[in-house]
């Protein structure tokens, strides 16, 4: 048996084992997150967007834990997207994945960050939106294609968040 054959006989099974472990890890993450509530539906009628930007939907993670990617409902899938800010909330219209709509009352804060769950960029290169889905607080990252759009998005988000009724007040707490 020559060296090349031996290398292939060792490498191929090793690659298969690594891929199987990755698949098992993702499957277990989906099971652990089975209690994540369903995403809100996108309203049939949205007011015209105050700001629209093209870019990349990075991911959604547990708030404050930028490595704990939320895998259920396609929230962990990185895609190109259009982010639009409406009076009703925030819409990520994702290419190749279902849209993600965050109602205004669920918004907590917006900020800039260097990265999250597998995507790290220059200082303050990501826009991160913190929001509530049921009892969970989540962070969703977006990287605008044009850096000038990020400032407009942040300003529109701050305005929307400051105008939003607090979720605790809505629930009577």
C-alpha cells in the first residue's frame, strides 16, 4: 500500500466523523431550543419604511451570549437580507430564508458590536438589535452593505425603541 492510498484511507473517515459530530451538535442544539416561541408573523400591511438597508443578516443569539446561536426557525442561518424599519417594528427580509419580523413592543435596544457567533468585523461593524421573544431576550446581528446606512439604522431604531410601549407595561407587570 503506498502513502497516497494510506492518506486517503485515514483522511476520508476522519472527515466523515467530524461532519457527523457537527451534525449531532446542531441536532442537539435544535432539541435544547425547542421551547423557543414561534416568531411573530409579518403584518399584512406595514407602513412605509423610514430606513431600508441591504446587507447581511448575521444570526440571532441569546442576549449577552454572542456564541449561543439560536438554531430553531432558521434564526441561526446567515443570509443576505434587506433590513427595514417600520412604525410597527423591524423586518429582516432574508434571501433563501423566512423573513424575521420584530414587533416594536419587543425591541429592547440597538447598539454596535465587533461580532457575534462566527462573524467578526472591524470595531463597531455590526448593528445588534436586542429584543424579546416570549420569555427569552435575544440579540440579532446585521451588517449593512454600506457603512453610512448603519448610522441611519441606529438612529431610526433608537427613535422606534424610545416610542415603543414597554413590554412589561403591556403585560400589566
